[in-house]
DNA sequence: GATAAGCAAGACTCGACCTA
DNA sequence: TAGGTCGAGTCTTGCTTATC
């Protein structure tokens, strides 16, 4: 008998991080949900290893990680780190010298001046942003949700389901007969997770109607549901 | 043990190209 | 000409490895 797969879904803040949720730089980030950048509402999420990710559409202009000693490091993708407005904000904020007001001021200035390419805030980006704020018929609580496995081989093994493989074969046959775009490889990220008023988990895959692989969305959802 | 850096995989958009 | 496909480029994520 084989061992069960070591799988985890780690989004909860650690005990060390929890006090930071109501004060300091982390609190400042959590209140960004009402803030708009490039026409998109910001979307703040907690991630593993006590990271806070601030999304704007499909991109992530702010990543904050709280270190075990209480220091806070601000980073983001190279295209944002290279912008002038990131100076004085990106980098290490030491706990013993951390001025909350100064942090908020730098954060506001950065968000005010940052340039985000329109491709991240149009189409699916704008939809992601809008959907992150809805309260009915369900309430989203996570995006780009991924299950973690103990290793890549474990992940590949655990993601194989006969039902999904059968459906994939049938869709592929349909694709060939209809001349649709190439079937993409198996995905592993759920666009959004939500919970409905009855406590049921809602799995959401977002695609723009003009995307060539839109026909593939139900197959992706089938994979996520089995996983 | 904690952290940083590098890598692979998968997502998306855009533009070039092809075909009806 | 319009619509679809494909490849390049970029970003995000998780895993692995190196360093302190």
C-alpha cells in the first residue's frame, strides 16, 4: 500500500505574524483593498512563509515578507523594483527602526507613481479585480490557489485522475474534429476560491471570451475539483 | 534553521503569420 | 479582411540548492 500524498494548502498567518495584522506595515497593506491603481482595485492576500501579496489585476506590484526577527522586506518583480518610485520603499525595514507612518507614506507614494502595463489590468486582470470584491452569490477568499506537494514527482503523481484523463481524451478528439487551438498542458492554479452562503466551496476559472483556449476551462475545473 | 537565488512549469498578452 | 493559431516575452508560483 502506498503512502498518502503529502499535500498542503498553507495560507493561514503564523502565530508570529498574527499580532502584526492589527498594527505596523502589515496592517497598512491589509487596508489597501479600497485603493485603486491603474484603474484596478488592489487585492491583498496572505501567502505561505508569512508573505503578504498585493495584486493589481494579474500582476503583483508589492510583496512583503515578515522575517522571523520581525524585520520586514519589501520586494516585487524586476519591472517594479527598477522603477524610481520603488526607491526608499523596497528593501529591508528593520523592526527596531520601523516607523509605521514613514512606511505608509512610502507605500502611498509608490502606489501613486508606479507604472503598470495595461496588459495586466485589462481583460482577465480587470475581471479578477472586480470579482475579488463581490459579496454575492459567493465571497472570494483566495486567488491563484495552489496545493503544495512534498516534491515535484509527488505532485505529478497526485494530479493524475482517470476521470480527468478520459475527459481530456474526449475533448482532444473534439478539438481535432473542430479545428480548435492546441490543448494546453494540465494546469495547477485555481483562479479564485470562494465560499457560498451554504458553506460550499466555489472553484472559479476566469477566461476572457476571446481567449483561444476558452473551450478548455471546464476541463481545467474538472482537474481542480478532483484534486 | 532561515534566507536568498535559481530553475521549471504554467499562466497570460501581444504581434506575426496563416487561412478561409 | 477577419478570425484563429503560434511563438516570444513577462510574471507568478513552488521546489531545490547554496549560503550564512
